C-alpha cells in the first residue's frame, strides 16, 4: 500500500522532468518530483545533467574562455591594448559553479511556489504506478494516477578506457580541471568533444580529437561541416578522422592512448584524456520487473508519438526515449505530456527541434540537410548568404560562416535551415518558427529585418532561394 497518492509522480528532475512537474502543478494537479542529484556539499541539485554538468556549466566555461581568447588575440583590432593577461582557472570554475548553484536554488523555489512535493532521492517504478522512493531518511512507496519517467541519460564508456575523472575524464571531469593541461586528448569529435575541446584549446592546451567516423560532423549539412572543419583547424584543434581508440592507461600522471587509423596502430601521450563518445538512456535500476514498461533493444523506454509507454498512464520523455538527446526537446515533451494528462492538447514536433553546437563559430540547424533531401529524392531550392557580407558581422569582427536555407521546389515550404557563424544559436529561432507554422522562404524574404543586424543574413539567404539577394551576386 502506497504511503501517499498523487495525481502525478515524476522520476527525474532534469529539464524534462521539472518542466513537466511545474506545468502539471499549474494545471492544478498534485505532483511529486523525485531527483537524486546532489551538490558537492550534499544539498539537492535538481536540473539534471544539463544544469549541473552539461549545457549550463559548459556554456559558462565557453564564455569565459572566449573572453580570454578575445583579449589575447582580437581586442587589439579594436584599439584595445592589454598586457600581461592571465587566466585564473579557480575563479573561472567558481563562477561556473555559482551559476549552477543559483539555478539549482531557483528550481527549488519554483517547486515550493508551485506546491510540488520534492524528494531528493532515487525513484523506481513498481507495478500499478507505485513508485519506490529512497532518500537519506529511508524508503517509502508512493502512487501516482500518472507517472512520468524522466531519468535522462549517462555517458557511454569505452572498453579499455577507465574513467577516473582525474586523468581520464568524462564531460563532468572536463568541466572541473583545476589547471590547463599542456596536451589534452579527446575521444569523440561530436558536440561535447568540440565544445569542451574548444574551452581548453582557448586556454592554451594542445587539443587532439580522435573521431572514429570518416566524416566530420555527419549530422550537419556538408557545407557547414566543411566551414567548421576549416575554422577549427585555424584555431589549432587537431581533428583526426577515421581513428579508433582501443585503450588508454595512466602512467606517471600521463595518459597513453592506443589508437589505429586504417591498418596502422599508434600511441599518443596526453596530460588528460576526455571521453566524449555520446550518451545512453539511464534506464538501469529505473524499472521493477513487473512495472509493465517495455524497453527497446537500445535500452530506451519504448513510447508512442505521445510519449505513452506500454504501461497504462505511464509516460516517458527526454533522453530516455527516441529522438535527439537535447534539453529543450525533453522540456517540450514534458510540458506536452502534462497538458495531455490534464485533458489539453499537448504539442511537440520532433521535426522542428533545433540543434546547436556552441563552438566559435556556433553551428545551429533545424530540419533537413541538403544531403538528406538528395537521398530522399526531394526536389528543393537553396539559398545562402555569408556573414562577411553583412555590415554587423564586419563591424563586430566576427564574420566567418553563412546561413543556408532549403525550400521545397514546388511549394517553397521551408524544409531546413543551417547556420554557422556568430550567434547562430539565437538566429536559428526565426527559422524554427517559420517551419513550425509551415512557412516558406518567401515568408522570410518578405519580413522586414532591422539593419544592421546578423539576422539580415537569414533574410538575404531567403531572398537567395529565389535568386534575388540584394547584397550578393547571384
């Protein structure tokens, strides 16, 4: 028999779980949220991987390292002379943790304001929507009329590469290095590897990235990946494609990495090694055998288009289920599920989820790539425009990259947008809105954009789809 009964029990306090809990509370449901993450001081730290050791702290370090790089290499172009610049790593990390703690505290206040019962412990789904909750005070069982599983994901590991978060680190360890390594090895040239590799490269590390795939950023439009590869090479990132790491050993405070590229075996030595080969659903120890929830062969929770599992009135969202492992995707799924439970029309569209890589230049995209449209045999038109042809980009001294739009050849409906360049993460939003409302490139072309702004590159790319860009020879 359950100790308490709620309209909704949510397991997992990341972006999906806490958004679902808050929206459900707004809709007058009684809600319990269970999350086991704690800070180094032993206090509750809701917000999931994203807030604590992912999206938020990595952006804090990216911004700090970018300021340092600009002072060293770019401020002189603006007439700003700075001598004897030093990076205080301890202060940089303290600032990062301050941002995280502020957001942790903010979430706890939101839970209180919305009358959400919060348990800082582990949740495990039993039969009939019973949930076992284990905290420092002991174990209790609660029941939910509905249950949302939002336990998130954990990093993949590599056989022969043991993470100690001192010499061989995952993303969490890479966010807490107490000094800049002279040589940093990175296994994986995806989002995490590129972002954290960029942080430590700007701070002076020699960074080598080992990528098993033969293509660089294959999920990105080919034009974007070519520009990105060129820009990262200029910055000194050594990206080695088609290389597979077979093992890593720590010896005398150095990490020796064994890898192969084709038929040849090699060894390289680093001060630190970052393992960034992706993440997997955190479904282990989440479900009792009789929970009724089915998993896929990849360990994800199996759901339908509305995020319903095989167990009645049990839902799953975010990194636990199909689709991109992105915080904003999880959040929107959580809100949609809460609204559906309340009898409203919850909505989320996996086809218009934007992706962002927060390197310099930033890379952002939504919808289809050109290679995907070709593979599907879809007739399309494209238009692109460089930031180097915008007044704002040149004035900022940040004009690398371009905007590329893809539209259906017959209907002109926007099918995809790719941006590499300054503030791409912000500019992609306009394209997402256009696609969500089934808009066309002509719609974007007819909208007045302020001058001078970076968003004019989106406007001109839309004009270029029809061959009438004003500031570019077509």
